[in-house]
C-alpha cells in the first residue's frame, strides 16, 4: 500500500495554507491591537486637552474679569474727571 503525496496529512500546500492563514489572522490581531491603542491614546489626549482647557479657563477667568473690572473702573474715573 503506497501513500499518495496529496493524501499526506501535512503536504506543502496544506502547510503553506495554514501558515498563510495564521499569518493573516495574526496580522489582523496586531492591527486591531494597535488601532485600539491608538484610539485610546487619541481619546485620552482629547480628554487631557479638555481638562487643560477647563483648568486654563478656571485660572484665566478671574484674571480676565479683574482686568475688565479695573478697566471699567478706570474708564469710569476718567469720565467723572472730564465731566
């Protein structure tokens, strides 16, 4: 009884097909992992930028309001002096 080459459990075509499929699946898994990592970094960066904007607004808002009040007060004093 002789075995034909195509009836062997692991002939070169099957081995190449299995290797190709595993490489494609592995590549897709790595691409998905990197896309999830990139998405997480982008979303965290967006959250960080929003936090920085809110913090900057909290710090700068009183200074801007104080400058507006002082400017308004100084302009009011000048108007009273001219009148």
